[in-house]
C-alpha cells in the first residue's frame, strides 16, 4: 500500500508518496485545476494500483481536488491538522515546507488507520453553506445594532433601548419614530443603520424559511430529539457531513469532542474535558444538553444521579453530552437510511 500525502494550497498542491513503512518514494508539486489533478493521478500510477490519498482536512482548499480524485475512483482520507503537527515534531527533518507537510500528512495517515474518508458533496454541504451565510448575516446585524446603539446614546443618553431585541420590527419602528425631526449627521447615520438592520433581518428570515424544509427532509429523526430545533439540527448535519463516514458511535464522539480524555494514574480514575474535535458540532450538542438540563425529565434525572455519585455540575453536563452524542449518532444513521432508500428518494 502506497500512501500519497497532499499539502493543499490555493495555487499549488504538493504530493509526497510513501510506502507502508513511511519511507519517501517521490514527490511532485502541481497546480490546482482539474487538468493538474489528472496529471498528478497519472504520475501516481507509477507506484502501483494499491494506493490511498491522504489530504489535510481543510476543505476550502481541497474540495476541487477531492472531487476530481473521487470522480476517478480513488480512495481519500482526511487528516486533522493536529495530527500533522505531532508527526512533524517527531521527524528527523527540521523546519516547515510544503514537502515536509505533505510527508507529515502521509505518515499521519499510516499511523492512524481509522481516519474519516472523503465523500462527494451532497445535501449536507448545502445546509452548511446556508447556515454559514445565516451566521454571517446575524454577526453583521449585531455589529450594526452596536453602532446604532452608540449613535442613539449620543443623540439622547436617557433613551432606554430594549436589550437584545432591538432588531425586532416593532422596536426598529419605535426608533424610526423617535428620529423623526432630528437633524444632523449622527441622526442620518442612525436612520441608515435602522434600514440596514431591517434588510439583514429580512435576509435572515428568508434563510430560515429555506433551511426549514431542507432540514426537515434530511433529519426527521434528529428533529424529534428534545432540545434540537431547525438551526441546531442544521449545524449538526452540516458539520457531520454524512454520518456514514464514521465507523462507530465512538468515532463520532471523538470527532465532535465529547469523548472524555483520561488523566489518571494509580487507583483513582479521572477524566477531563476534551478540547479537540469539531468545536461547532460540540457547541450544537452543548445547546441540546443545556436545554434538556432545564426542561427534559430524563436528562434532569440523569444529571441528578451523576451529581449524587460525586460529579460536579460541569462533569455531569459533560457526561450528558457524551450520551447525547450516541443519541444523535443513531438519529443521523436512521435519517441516512431513510434518505438512501430508493423509494423515498423517488417520492421526493
């Protein structure tokens, strides 16, 4: 088995081939067009038919490369950047370059046999793109509101503005009414910011309407989970990117950062919070856990039992998130089976 590690960039890709012992067989730097990728594939054929491509997990740089290689029937695994750093530190070579990084990718893929495999983009990417665009709109609206608040404070420091809800149409209409008859540059800028906030709110609501039927079709079982609404489900779908690429619920837990990290020696077993894994996916599971901790009887009972056993509040929430990871994994597996059913696909 020959592993071809790739260090991907905007203008060039560097590939290094290694054998099953990690010994370097060759290297090549190529461009980033489809023709360049096919030429790289032709170059790789000299090492035999038993090969695997390993790409650093930075899909904004490697998406076209992965699509071209998958279209040619190649097998690709994604290597987290953290694994590369450890391989570079343990190597005899010093410094950092594209060939060194590509070699680190290949050797990391050899050392870790169960890395996630790359798949062609599907509906999950559409959900991720829509949700990412919505997040950008929400962040921009927050910045607009912050600037608006400072302008309104300058106009009238005694003006009591509603907290956290200034974007609502009723509150924006009240601001517009108060600004009538006030002259000056600050008032004009405030009126412009009010209009901008209205536009952003309209765009956010349009994205919500677009996401709801898409997520409802892709994840009906996930939406039945208490505490998991449309936006949280969309985040899980987009960041998971096809749950079938994970070999088990344990691999999924490691990917989302809910698998506990052992930090004990001796007789007292202890674990700490994991700070690795996909933090966006981890945050979505945390929102579900916090919601269930307030309103779901079974989750409250579980947390109380953990507290009785000696866990702190933080440790009990961490244990709940690990359990929720398994629940989400099973729900995603059930949804994947539904969406892959030919009869359901034909009906859709």
